[in-house]
C-alpha cells in the first residue's frame, strides 16, 4: 500500500525518474534529495526538531477529527512531511483509507518508513496540494493539513481543491502559524548573509541612545532586507520563503478564502490557538543552523554551486557565512547550551463542506429550515 509518485502539472512521474533528474530540475519541481542538501543529513533529518515540536498540534488535529468525523472512511493528509498526522490517523481509524501526501520525495520515503514501523495501513503519494488530480471529487470524509497551507503556491487554489475532494458534510482540519518564532531569526540571518553592506548601513543609522535601540535595529534589518531584495533575487526568494510562514496569520484573510472556496468554519473550534516550543539543537552545532535555515538552504546551495562553477570565493563560502550569521541571530534564544525558540502560536482551521441542502449563501436554508449558523459561524457581510 506504500505507493510513491511525483506530480508535475497533470503528469505523474515515478520515483526512479525523479531521482534521475538533475538537481536544477528537481528544484524546479520542489524536490530535494539528500545529496542536494548537506553531506551530513537529509531534509528529513533537518526537519526532525521542527517535527517533534509540532507534536501537540498533531495530537490536537487527530482529536478534532475523532470528534467531528468518528465514522470517517476516507482521510487525505496534505503536507504530511515524515508521515504525521497521517500515521496517527491511520492508527485511530484502522478501517479507513488514509492517504499521506507531500511534495518532497524524501519526505514521502520517511512517511512510508514511519508507517511500516507503526504497522499502520497508509498510502503515500508525492502530490502538490494545489493539484489533487488523482483524488476523485467528493471522495474524502476528512482532509487534514498541518502547517502546510501557508507554503502552497496558491492557498485559494489549494482550498478549492480541498473542497472538491471532500464529500458533502466532510471536514477540513488543519493548522496555520499565527506567530512562528523562527521567522525573525531566519530573516535577520539571511539579510546579514546576502546583504551585509545594506545591513551595515542601516545599523549605522540607528541611534544607540534612542528610546528603543533594539526595536530600531530590528526595523533597520527589515528595511535593509526590503531594499536589498529589490536587486538581489536570491535574498528576495529567501525572505519570501521565510515570510510565507506568516502569510495566513490574519484570521480574516484566511476566513475569506475559506468562504470563497465554499467551506464553512465550525463554531467553537475554528481559529482556536495553541503554543508550541521548538528545541532546534545544540547552540553553534553543525546541524542546528541547517534546521533553522531549512526553508532557504536550497537557495544557499544553489549559490554555492554557482560559486564553485565560477570559482567565486564569496559564493563558495556562503554556507560558512550562513552558519555564522544564524548562530549570531539565534543568541537570544540560547538556553542552557541549546537553541530553544520562544513560544510559537498556531491557529486551528476547522471547516465543513456544507451538505447539498445548505450550500446557498442565504440567511435561511429553504430546504432544511435552519439558519446558516448551523453550518458554523454566522456569515460576515464582507464574506458574502
């Protein structure tokens, strides 16, 4: 049951074909193999501290699914990473067909391995959340997506695809970042790596005797990053990836997307919040900085490869500079020799696809006689 395919548009390619692609082609498809990354660990290894820190959010997702859809027979997990909460769901619903998906082949490999170790029945697919083509319309009782909606190419498209594959009355249960403590560290480190002159100029303009020099320095870093990114595609891409974590932090923005996609929030569950603590590893460790800069590491490696090809000294040493800059940016988070981030806030996304009789955006459903509130929260005027 452990199937593995990669998607490119509407075409499925095998794992063997994926491995045969050159690194630039894999990057274009959002695929990374261990040899594309650092020599001492794969993307899955780097992701492990983040994965462990998300445990309580995964448990919350599984508990919500049990409560909202206790008889679920078909569950689709998007952005499963190394297999969670898909494996937990497969264990909680042994009679259900559970599908784990991720855009990264090595993550899907980890999910398959995790499923074998947990002895659960799980189908693993490499799939883009914006293109769920292989999944039939109206076939899923539940779709889950933990910390994935922020990073898809187009959340609106992904939500429409989720709505398409859900059965009427089916539910979406997921999580998004309200405040991810890693984001400012990544932004600061990457700006120092790729735009040191801009940062130095900005910091020189900060008055050390001002009312709040620390806040002024942070603002200077953001300003320097924004200015430098205009002429620096690598920095622009890196900062965009980092900022994507907070792209759905505004409740109203995501709610408007959900309503537009035909989903209705569940009263009392939707937009509830929780806290997570992340231990990235030993301070100044050889792997800690890679975990912290995981989202932008492929871009750094691309620059290094280009530097090796052109024999450019500055580009060839970019990984060393990235480690040094991350270590410096993470100093405020060091606790007893380890990089422990301040609490990160996540928000639950809990919605239903209305039954056929309740799909109209009206104050009263003419067929069942109930007002729209029975589908979730009342409709806001701005969402009509």
